[in-house]
């Protein structure tokens, strides 16, 4: 070896490069085709889609009944004026009416853009609202389980697992009720509440890597504020459930760590005396006093809860932004006028909910045993407590929160049924028996023929149409009637009624009752011609809608009648004696 080679520095030899692999380029569109080939529809996508199609068709086939005319009337008033709509059912100002919500304003804008009537807009809203409910339910269930079938089971339980007495009411998602109220704002609020809860559960997820930003928390509050505006009573339950989720799932671990208690000194090792002052006696002080970690954990948890201040701020700002149409903050002061119609919600509670309670209580017991701060259990308990307050205080409007109180219970049952473990088959059979009983005795009337259902099962309502009367009466003209279907349907055509059927904060209850007394007096047959003329002048009455048994006044002229119901439409002369 040469001496110069020995003195040369050693240079490492680079490792051999791996052989170059020539990859075959995919032809255009091949990646998308393979992605579609790997996609598998989830059970909820299949069964939820079929449910959406079926219930949407049922909702579109239901005749204009119940409160559909009231919500169609709201759209008609917003079509006429977006900023200053009149009262939904009377020739009065509409300022202060809770019907003019962001949801209703969106319907009014769409109706004006596409030239839709109030009836058409509310009917077409049914599939949209049902889609929001399905998306919200799926998102909410996924926050509590990874099971692929839990959302599908929760959907089945939502429409069947109630009781053996059917309950058809706005905001209640039973199978016999949902096709009727699918186009109502309460159904949209139901889906929005589920989406809000799902978002709150996402932000408070214990496995979340980083805490949510203030903007995310403020967005959650804005959702709560919009929910209160869309449907105030459902909004109470939605906001309450959101608060329970935050209180139950936000813990002190995300804040300042709690110091561990120092171990006890070993035997034979004396603690260092600590002087309490100059010349004071010496005393031995342990490193951590008894109970200090608990107090620190409590402080940390309170600090973590206080960090969610953007939620109430966002809700208040969203509510204040709607002051030109409706002051949601003033609704509590006038909510008493809405209480009498809701007293029926507290009649027969056991028959309406006993099947759900039979299976939900054991499910809650299992969940609370695993986690005493289970959010689903406490959400249901909080909503039931609000409904109990409504019954005890006489504010029966709060009974509407029961429509959302059942959702955490039904979701808890679905999560426990699909949970792997011992007794899964037995729990499934028990829930299947309860849901099947509820469907057979309370909900089957929506989809099965009458001969296949029990006598007490309610059918989908079938009301007569009042298009024949609306063809003669112009929008904005007052009609005097006491017919149950007519007084609730005519406002949907833009026609005013003398006495609105439902209380509304925009109309003082004393005045509404006075209007009903005048209506009954006019149609009683005991009022003289002068008294009838005074009532007609006071309320500017131009038309009468009478039943087949009511006598037509001498001053009225019959113009049309219904061949289906026998109702008569009569026209009154003007105050000068001529025809209008």
C-alpha cells in the first residue's frame, strides 16, 4: 500500500440506490371509478334514505289540515312585506309575533323569488325539514358510539318507541305525527337541536387534542340563539341540552393540573419544623392539607366552565339581531297566553310515554353506573324537570319540551342495544317488543290500512279544502266564521279572520277573546240587525262562512257553497247599502 493512501482521510461509501420502480400511470377517470367501487353505503344511508322518501310522500299527500294554514299564512304575510308583516290571521299589525322567525323569513324570501304560494312553500319545506332531522340524528348518535347500526336503530325508535296512546303534536316525532307536522318550523327546530347537540358533543369530546377556539364556542352559542328564534319552546330544550353537555363533559383536566398529594414521610424520618413567626412555636406542617386536591379540581373545573362564556354571548347576540321582527327576550313576559292550549299535553302522560320509560330507565342506569356524569341521562332529566315545572306552575307551554326530552332517551337505548357485550340479544328482544307494541297500538295508523290497526290508533287527518272559498274572497278581506277547519285554513290563502284561533303575543288575549264573543254573538241568531251591523262595522267584516245548520242573515247574500261539507259563503253589503 502507498504511504499517501494511508494518510488520506476515509470517505464513507454511499449505499447503493434502490432500483427505480416504474409505476403505471392510471388512465383518466380510473381513480374515481375505483373510489366508487370501494364505497359502501352505511345502514343509515339506506334505511334513512328510504324513510326520508316514504315520510316525505306521506307529508305531501296529507291534506291541508291542522296548523298548516297558520304557517302558510305567515309565508303569505312575508310575501307581502318582509320587514313589516301583518298579523298571521287578522287585519292587525304583526309586530311581536313569534311566527316571524329566521326560518319563516327564509320561506318568505324563497316564496317571493320563485312565485310560490304559502301552501306550496310549507308543503315543499317538509322534505327539507325531514332531511335536517335525519342529518342531526345521525351526527348526534355518532358522538356516543362507533356502531354502524346505532343511528338506524335510533331512527326506528324515534318514530315508534313512545307509548300506546298516539300523540299528534307539533315538535313530536312519532310516526303518526311526523307526516302532519313535517313542514312546520318545529320540525326544523327538532333537527337543528340535534345538530346543535352534535356540535356541542364534538367540541366537548374528551379525546379532543386541542380545546375549541372562542370562535367555535361562539358559533355554538349562535346556533342556540337561532334555535330559540326558530321555535322558542323547542329552543329552551335545545339550549338546556347544550348546557348539560358542556357541564357534564367539560372537566378540569384541560385546565391547570391538580398537584398530587405528597407521600407520607417514612417512619423514623422527622419532618422539618416550620416557624410561624419570630420566636413563635414550631409546628409540623404536611405538604398538602386534607381535601386540597378536591378543592383545586373544583376550581379547575369552574375555570374550564367559565371558558365557555362565548356560548351565552353568541346566543344573546343572535337573539338581539332579530329585534326588527321579534323580541325573543320579551316572550317570557307574555307566554301565559299560550298556556291554555298546551294543557292537553299533560293529559294521559303515562299512556303516551310508558313504553319508552320501561326500556330507557334500565339503559340510563347502565350508563350512569359506568359514568355518573353521562350526558344523555342528564339531558333527559333536565328536560323532564322543565316539563314538570310547567305542570306545577301552570305554564303548560313548557310541556312542548317533552318532544325533545325523548330524543336522548331513545338514543341511549339505541346505543346500549348496539353495544357489544353480554346480554345484547336479550336487550334487543326487549327493545324490539316495546317498539313493536308502540308501533302497533299508536303509530301504525300512519302507514297501515284501518282494518289492520287497533281501534284507538289515530289516522292521518283528512280535512276539506277551502280553495273554493278563497277563489271568491280576496287576500286581506276579513271573514267571520267559527268553523274549526275554516278558521284555521283560510289564513293560509292570505285571508283575514275576525277571531284568530291561536293566541299570539302580537294580539292581546283580552282583545282576542272579545273578538270570539262577538263572533259567537253574531252567529247565534239572537242578535238583532242593528247589533250585527255594529259588529260588522267594528271589525270591517265583508264575508261570512257558515255551516249548513247556521242561518244566513237577511243582509247577507249567498255566493257559493261547498259540495263536500255544505258550508256556505255569504257576502255582506257595505255600510252604505250597496254591494261590495
